[in-house]
């Protein structure tokens, strides 16, 4: 339901309701990685209700990256976002090596040879 409110798909777009549904979903099931991802996206992009907050985005992306199964639909995009955060220094000290490691994970390259 939160995704529908985020996009306005089948209903009127309402960022506040989306935020409420995402927080409730996480409250009910802390392992709802899609909710963590969508909440991270909301903080990453910022909007009318939620201001851009890279620290909160990083918190939720990290939960997905560290705990979710690689079969989750948002898994690869999580690593791309983490790579961008560390590459650009969005709310963190830039770390090109960490950015590259996340980028490798985004593309399924867990262990690259030297």
C-alpha cells in the first residue's frame, strides 16, 4: 500500500500516508526489507513531507544490505545506492574503495580476482 501512495498508482499520491505505512510495516515486521528499501528511497530523494536525509537513508539501506536475502527485488538497487552514497560522500566521508565494493555487489560480483 505504501508503494501506491509513493507513486500515486491507483490512488492519490500521498507521501505522508506512504511514510506512515512504511513505518508501520517495519514496526510489525522488522524484516520487511522492501519497506526498509522504500523508506530509504524516500529519505534519499527527499520530498514534500520527508526532507532529504542521507543518514536515515544509509541506515535503512544498510539493513537491507546486511540482512536481506539476495533474492529480494530491491537488493541490487540497495548496493547501487550505497555505492553512490560513498562515492559522492552523501552524508558520509567519501570512500571510493567502499563505493567500489558496493558496486561490485550490485552487479553480483562478490569476489573479483586481482
